């Protein structure tokens, strides 16, 4: 039986792109390209126009601080252009954030409407071959951007290869996905295939802008596109500079989804208990991850009574890489360390609870007092530990560093500890 779904009508609306050659480090030149492109395009109200990734300056890492300092000025200029034409503009720019005494840089997609900045999306997946992971911080918790046209999903370049990012935002109501990119010409056919796939699997419109031209030895592929929810390519650029705008019919989404829908369908793919594995099996899994170039994070603890501090810490650890392995002390290990009255919860219960957390990919138990054997066997790319541990005292830190990995201290959440919870329970009794 067909399911009828009601979606807000966004007609009349349109989407398109300004595909141009981004000149490295030259904001004035690139901003003029945007002005000229909009003048040629003459978008009507309710249009969404997408710009390339890092369109203001390119990947000019040596001057990243200066370029990010000018981003507010760039956004103000885009705001004026959007207000003048009553349109929406989307494109990624360098963003500077100061937090906890550190300076962080993000590759951030901004969506600007007639009333100003609607919202932003920070690139989730850093592309190692372009050295992004050495200069930018990965975003997290991607959310669709609310606009007067309805929620809009966003991706930046390499994010396109990770379908869950689009599905998450589609489930939040997005009917349009905007993509900014600097995608190389050598892989342009993959770019095209992935854009069509994101449209089909989410049954939404896709408007994607890739840059053209060259920087250094890298030639970029162009082929910016607008794709319909059924995968029909409504517009596609060649490899030169182009400005394109396409009228969209939002009723097409309702019509397609009324016949069948893949949106909102989320099968339970695997039992959480399958995340709990032995060391031999985990070693094979980790070796496979490394062959694929995935960044493996390891942390450990007793996790006797799981609480908010644990969850916050584990989420932060997971954001340090592509998968998180939690080494968990066995019951005998905890008794040796903390005495005969611990643990409160058995190792099976503790492992089951850890495995149920979305941020945890694998749980492995160890019976020794320290996880040294686990770390030496798995040799993670990142060894994470709570901020109350000096790096010099973290078990396995010298070995991980010697192998080219990182040791990261994660600040703890105040006023949360298993010991204090046990004391509180005992006082209540």
C-alpha cells in the first residue's frame, strides 16, 4: 500500500550554483567572481545558489588565521547580496573558534538568507591527502539548517562519501541538500555518481557546486550539478566557469515518496552485544580498519556505574578518530585495584551498557591491572585518557607516540564519578 506523506510546498523556488576557479589567497578576486556570477544569473527570490568549498581563499593554509579573521566581513557582504535579491547563498569558508585556551579552525558551510545567516554546518570528515586533518578540526553533531524555505541539509566535499550524514539531516525534514566542494578532476565520475546516489536514497533535491581550474598540480573537476529526487540530472556544468539556476517542483518529493519511501526507515542493523569482542578478533578488525585508512582511538576504564561524565568523555574520544575501542577492566581486575566490594555491576553488564552507546564501536575486556597488552597489540592511532592523568603516567603512551600516534587528554565533567555515586547511594540507604 502506498503511503501518502504531506510536505510543505516551497514553490516557487529554484536552486543552482556558481562554478568558478578559486584563486588561492585572493579574497577580492573571488568575491568579485561571486558578484559577477550573480549578476549574470539574476536569481529570483526563493533561489538557493551554492558556491564552491573554501571559495574565498582556497586552501591557503599559510594564511589561514588571516583569512578566517576576514570571514565575518565576507558573510556581511553575502548578507547584502542575499538581501538585495531575496535569495539564499551557501558556501564554505574558514571559521576560527577560541575554546578552552585553544584556537580551532573549521571548514564551515554557511547558509545566508535575506534576513542574514540562517545557520552553518562544519565539515565532518577531513580529507587527509589535502592535509585538512593537520589544519582543521572536524565538526560533529550535524544538523540541517532552518531557513524560510524549510530545513536544508549541507555537506562539504569529502562528506559526500558518508551517506549517514545526509540521511541524518533528511530525517530532520530537509528536502534540499547543498554541497560545496573542491573535488579533483581525476575523480569527477565518482563525484557525479555520489551526488545522484544521495538524491535517490534520500528522495531529495541536490544542488552541488564544485570549483574548476587548477591550484598547483591539482586540477579540479567542475561538473557542478542539480539533481532531482529520482536521480534525474536537471543541470550539469562542464569543466569551465558556469552559473546555472534551475526551477524546482517540491511536489515531486511528495509524489515520489507517496509511491514508496526510504526516508524514516532505519533498520536495526546489528545487536549491540556484537560490539563486545575478544582481543584476537579485535586485532583482525583493527588491522582491517588501518588498511582502509581509518583512525583508531583507544581508551579504557572500569565504567562500573555508567554516568553522564562517562558518556560525555566517550563521545569526545570518538570524535578524535573514525572508530572508538573501549578497553574495560574485568571483575577480577577491578577487585585487584579497588578492593573486594567492587565492581558493583558485573563485567557482562558493564560491557553490554558500553556497547549500547552509539559512540562506542568495540568493547574488549582485560584482566590485568593495566591495558598495556591491549595497547601494545592493537597500537591505536590515538590513545585517549581523562584530563586527570598526566601524559607521562598514561600506560602505553610512549609506545603509541613512538609509533607515530597521538596521546590526547580529555577534560572530565565535574561532579560526576562512580565513587561519589556509590557514596551517595550508601548514605541514602
